C-alpha cells in the first residue's frame, strides 16, 4: 500500500481512492480538499502531460503548499475556495461538465490538528480558533463567548453527537460569565469536568470539539452543496470518490449517493417504468474501509470510509 507522508500528513485510503477514481492519463480531475497534497500528488503521478488537476482548499497554509506544487507542475492549479464552490469556479473556467473525477477527503487534516496555534486540538493548548480559513468568519472563541446556552447545546448534540450537550453548555455559560474563553486547553478542561461518563480511549471533550469545529466551518452545509456541485461538474462516466471520517459525514454521503442512484421517490402505485425514473449515478462497489495494516500505521485512519459513484 502507498502511504505518502507530506508536511506531517498521511493520506488515508490513498490507493483505494485513486483506483475508485479510475484515473485516465489525459483526464481532468478535481481534488476538492487539497490539504497538504498527498492525494493530488498521487493523482498527478497517474496523469500524462495532457492531464490536468484542479485543487480546492480554504486553508491558507494548504494554498501555500498548493502554490509550490503548481510552480513545480504546470498540470496543476490550486484555488482558495470551498469545494462547495467548484461548479461556479469551473463554469467560469469553461470546464463545467468536463471533469473525469472528483475526490473529497473530508474533515480536518493532521497538520491542522497538530498545530496548536490553529485551535483545533483539545490535546494541545492554543488560541481557540478552529477556522479552516483563519482570515474569514467567526472564531470558536467569538462564538462560544456569545452564543445562547440553548444554541451551544444544539451544536454539541447535532454536530458533535454529544449526549451530555445540555450539561456541557450550562458549564460553558456559567464559566464564561466569570472569564471569557480564549484558549483550547481552558475550554477542554471545562467540558471535561462537565462530562460525567467518559468513553474508553476517548478524551471527554472530543465530541464537543468536533461539534464546534463542524459548526464554525459550516462543514455539513459545504458537504451538502459540494456533493451536488461535484455531480454537476462531472462528465458522463466521471467518478466521485468521498472519504469520510465520522458518522454524520458518512451518513450524508451514503444517503446522497443512494438517492441519486435510485432517483426521486415516487408513490408505489404510480404507473411508471424503471427506465423512466431519472437516475444520475451508479454506485461503484461497497463502502471501503482501511486495512488493519493501514490503521496500525496511521491510527487516525481507523474511522475512514470511502464511497464511490459514477455519473450516468
């Protein structure tokens, strides 16, 4: 198995994702989540001189790495936008409906987690930020210090799947009345104290931090828009490969692909032929998970799920 490490990041399900894309040497591909370029470099290695790859990312650090790659390889260009905007961007470039494959590797990257200054980690103390693009939008600190208790509880429950969301939200609001939050370590400690039942081998603030990060970055909104955009830009026969790392993402991807593969739901007794049902994709194989060897070499891969579809 290829395990490529770049800038401290190990690309998960790398070979499986590229095989799922069925990369054609002269094709046009989109890496919707460039990160540190592991998947992009692997795609480029399979392309001929006629092939092209377009990368998207919101993170300025990822863009810096992408610009270095673009300077080295004229087949590649990187764009600082969310993958949710790919349809608009490709339409402007005259490439709409011509893409042979789209890859989405969801969630936060290892360099973002490992850099305490980005504010994603509850394991290292740093500024409470959590934004994929630190130059845009509201930081986690700004939100956590101003949001209503009910709204905090809703975010922790719906995006973090945290069963003690109300108790944690109450603890946050009580503490911030004495001193606003500005550091990840401080927030993690308050959440930890408010969690009465710790999951084995999991930090008690894990789910809460996940929920806040997803909310701050509009990750599920971007995913919903990005899946539609990917389907929009693909040429007939083009492949969509999506790697998810937690149940909320994977559920959205699974339901989207299943819905598009079956067509719009119709009344059971409606007299209509199967051939007349509008179906936009075919599912390619079953969900793929990392091998035991990959998980042993990269524990962060353990929750990854890859799903693949082909546009009709």
